[in-house]
C-alpha cells in the first residue's frame, strides 16, 4: 500500500515533466538530439584501416651494416701427371714450362659489428685470399685487413679504415624460438644486397660436419652462394646470426645445386665472443680437457654398469699430461657432469662448456667408474692449435 501511495504521489509530477519536455522539443527543434549512426559496419574493410605487415624498418636499421665482400686468390692449375718428366717437356718443346696459374674472384658477405671498422664474415669466404675488397651499402669501396680467423667455428674478423660506419645492433639468439620470423641479408650470386624472409626452423643444430664447434640456428630463409657471412636478423633488425651454410639438394639427392630451404647461421653471441678473442689475442682461446669420448648407448651403459637414465659419454682416450690425465680420468670412465652441469647424451653440451671455460679455471668432473660415482678436480688448459 505504501508503494501504491508513493506511485500516486509521483505520477502527476512525472507526467507533467514529460509533457513540458515534449512541448519544448516541438517549439525548439534545434534542441533535438542527432540521430544515432549505425554502429555495425556494412563494409569492414572500408570502415577499418588495413594493417600492413612490413619489415622495411628492420631492413633500414640492419642493411647499412651488411657489406659485400670480394676476394682474389691465385689457384694452381692441375698439372699433367707426366709434366715433370724430361721426355714430356721435350715433346711439348717447352722444357722450362712453369706451373700454370689463374686468378679467381670469389664473393661473400659480411657484417659491420663495430663502428671502429670491425667486420664479421665466414672463414671460408676469405680463406686463401690475397686481396679482400669490401663494398658498403652506401656505395663506398675499400680494401680490408684480415685481423684473424677461427676455423673451428668458421668465422673471420676483418678491419676497414673508413669513417661514419653503421654497426648492427646485436640481438639475443639464446631467446630465439622456433617459428620466429627472421630476415637474411647478403649478396647472393653477386647480384647486390638482397633481403629474404623466413622463420627459425630449429636451434642448437650440430653434427653437420661444417665446423668443429656447432650450435647453429636453422632457417628456411632463402640463402644462396654469396650469402655466406651475411646477417640473419630479427624483425627489429637486430643481429641473430652469421649465415654460414646451406643444405643443397645435391648433397642428399644428387640433383640441383640450389638451396632447398635448409640453411644455418652461427649465433651472434658465439660470433661476438670469437671477435673479441681475435681482437684481443689474435686467436680464439678455448678451454681443453684432453680426452676423446663417444656417446653412451644403452648397450655401453649395461656393459659399464651405469644406472638406467644417466646421461653421459664414454671416455675412450686420454692425452698424456692433459688436464684429464692429471685429474685421474681413465679410459672406460663415464663422464656425466662438469660442475654439476650434465654433459648431455652426446657430450656436445659438455664440449661447448669446456671450450667456453677460461684456461686456468678449476672444474669438477663427475664420473662413473665400475659402477661407483666419483668426483675429480681438473684445471682447464688452453686447447692446443694444430701447429702446437
């Protein structure tokens, strides 16, 4: 009843207010509100701007740091098997015919990583070169000095003496994920700087017999002859890797010589570490244990009394007076951990860990010997070079 009385008391005032508002709109039409527009678009493509996916900004940032590299080298031509025989020279009427030679022009790419003029490229691009010519993105040309090489990772460092150089920003390849979009910038077939696009197909690729230390980024971006030493960049134009190799169809089908969408790049962090070592020491200084090993197969694990599920490598040989020898490691031991880090089922992780360890550092080796777990202390030394 109270609600009814409230409605009756408010009814006339409300009705009077509505009547006054209606009369006001009739007398003053300019006070009428504008009609509402149809909120549902009849043509979505016309009502909303298209988002264009372009990597032009990334290319603008990275391309000035990518250079074309041309090398000249002298090749000795194949001699006839009897060319050294006096009778052969007499028959050719040229007893003192010198060894024939020819000049070869090769091409590749490189990346400026320091405004002081330091470049990264592949070691195989400049191998045996007598003259190295660098062509910059802005059209300038100059000769390059070879600072040093790292054949074990197929890297070389060059130096050019020019001002106003643009160095590429280095990204974080350790954060790269399969499926990330990447761009490859280089000089394929010598046609000039070219950009191709793809994705990261895999990370940590190894056992390709390309170099001693392998930890490649794999991509399907089109990379061909001349791209070697060029840049693999992310969509921000940051360097992720140095393009180094392609898998050719001829390598497994005996057919064409063109890339089939399987290409590999050396991670930028690995390349920059090599660059710093070469600038400082003239070479890359790597740690060394002095042993040879092979993956631990299930059969070997049973033969050497290794518990199921343990990852490691079987030590097959120990170099005399090496850190492994001094530490007491023996052939037949199963090496499982280095400083509490697993060496992995194939030993590649442990190999890279030792190589990255500064000589003189002490590490703890965990091994299984005759079914017993042991901990041995070793002092890492510098990996010997081929000449040492």
